[in-house]
C-alpha cells in the first residue's frame, strides 16, 4: 500500500503532458501484457491488474488538473 501512496504523490508532481506520456506508456505495457496472456507467455498475472489501476490513477489526476486549470 505504501507504494501506491508514493506512486500517487509522484503522479501529482507531474505536469499534464508528463501524465499523458505516462498514460501512453502504461497503455503500451497493458497491450503487451494482454498479448503475452493470449499467447500463454505471461508469468506475472497480477501485473495486469496493477497496470490497469495505474492507468486509472493517472487519468484521474490528469482530469483533476484539467478541472483546476478551467476553474
């Protein structure tokens, strides 16, 4: 749990462009993990869940930053 709190503080420190780059990187990793699972090569199945949640965290923080900028 402490790693996710550290991860959130790191994401909050990033700019909106950096967050978008991070989301893109995570989506590429998610695609590769999905491909590995389909071909039976995925060893760490828990990573799929972690990456999916990291994408959600980054998207949420990016949306908050956009909302702050508009108001």
